[in-house]
């Protein structure tokens, strides 16, 4: 492929058609990237089309009903509840699809429905150039090649086949077909560029970025956090099966005069939470994205206590750079993607090493930690990640022409 200097830029009216998650529902990698892409190019965004077979429970029934109402024309697409800043897509499509993508007739129906919606949105906005197609969703495999796209990109954020709540048996054949058809794979973890290597032979590593200004701008301590005594050993993320609750409990025991503060959704049942029922562990639950930096900035150390599993070995956690942008020392378990920041974070292979890392971080000069961490985080903004994705799209389109 030609060098970047020789590749013509995409025309300003080149649309990006993107299969992502539900826009504004929570802060995701693809939304962070495409709020910057949308400042330069028209973006047609397709909300989530489903990665698991629904179950007969209240959560799935409620979510399904909400989708039905929005796609019936009786209600608009769900309003954004997370403001990431930047620009929203030109159009957000609420897909009219059924979640049983492994049934061939459903897959055919879904593909036809999606094509009608996307072509309609392109016409409505007067977008006549062939689009760049970016998908983070294997069930979109039938769309590849149907829009006359200049380039097609699979944006791989996780190993879906090992993701705890997804239906791997449904996704595996869809992802294989997608990898056979796609022009380029872009993955947030280096290991995913190997495990999701496409037939085209083109795969690029594009690590997670950070909303630097959001996390670095100083905020006052929130009242509920101020009531929790320091030092504060903090985690901002989902408290679920990827967390080593035994390690978190051990931190509480080994630092009895400190507080362990967990900010984020609770994805464990009462039995799973039992080890965390300690007087100096504080589960604050979900806090709005707009307020999250105020919590993180007033931790004394940021931790990533992930178990090492078939899923987490391919995870590049958003929170690592967010901690650094907020000025925190960081201690993480030995997830492979942390290694690229080994000069700026402490990586612990065992519980004792993790405890020692937290102890050293609590003793570290905070000013020094802040300056070093923020200098690194500034180099990895979402704007830079978006610029690189646009470059890759242009290179891929040029390679197709050649």
C-alpha cells in the first residue's frame, strides 16, 4: 500500500456508515472516535443490532419493548444520556431487526431492513458518494459489498466469542463471514489483530484513547466521596465477573486505614458481592460520565483488578488512560495490553505484587505521578485515534483503487 503522504484524502462529503452501539447510552470506544470523525465527515450511525440471543427475563423483555416502540415510529430513537462533547452523527438509525441472527431467514430479513434504512438516510441527506463502512458488529456481515462502499472496516473492540454476556455460538459463524469479506481489521488490542486476521491480509492496531480535557480539568470533590476517608484506593468501572473480587477484598484487609472505592455499575449478584461486604469498601454505583472525573481525580491510586481470562487478555481498558489523565498512579493486574504503558504504570502478576504496588503508589509524590501520567495521556487523545482511523480508511480506499 502507498505511504500516507501519497494517499489522497477522502473527500469532505464522503459518508461514514457505522454499525456501533446505541448512541449516547454509555461512553464507548466507537462513540468517542466518531464524535471526532463527525466533525469532519458526515456520519450515518446504526444503533446496536444485537450480540446475544434474548432470554425470558425482565431486563431483556423491557429492552426489547423499548426497541419495538422506537422502531414503530411511535417514539424517536432513544435520546443520548451521555454527552461526550464533539459532534453527534448526522443521522442515527434505530434498526428494525430481530435478534436471532443465526436463523438464515432472520439474517436475510435483517440485512434487507438495514439496507433500506441506510440507503434512505443517505438519500435524505443528499450523500451520493460511496461510503466508508465501519462495523463493530458481526451480524452486519450481509451488508458488506451492498452499499458500493469505498472501504470496509471491522472495528474490533473485544473478543466477542469470549465476552461473558454474548452468544458466541451465534456470533462465531457471522464473524467468520465478516472476516472473509472485510477490507481491513482495526483492533484495540494487538492480540485481536492476530486472532481476527481477515482474508484481505490487512489488520492494524489502534489502541484505546482518552478524553483528555474531560479527565484532566480539575474538579471539586463530590460530597459523597468527600465523606469517605482517605487514602482512597479507587476503581472506576463495572464491578462484574472480570473483576478479581478476592483481590479487592484483600486490598481492604491489607490497608485497613484506607478506603476502597468502587464507582460503576454492579454486575454481580449478592453471592458474588459477598467478599466486598467490608466496612472500608464503598460501592457507590453508577455516576454520570460528566461527573466521573471528579471522582477519579480524588482517588489516591487507580486500580485495574481484572482477572486474567480468555476475554481480558484481549481487553485494552479505557480507564487506564483516564486514570493517567486525571493524574493518578495506576496499578493493574498483568493484562497484556497494559504492557505498552509499563514505564508509567505498575503491572502486578500476583496479589502480593499488586498490594506492594498500591503501597508504593500511596507513598509516591502525587505531583510527580500527575505530571508523568498526564504527559503520556496527552499523546493518546481520541482526536488522534480518529485521525488515524480516517488515514486508514483513505489508505484502504486507495488500495482498492490500485
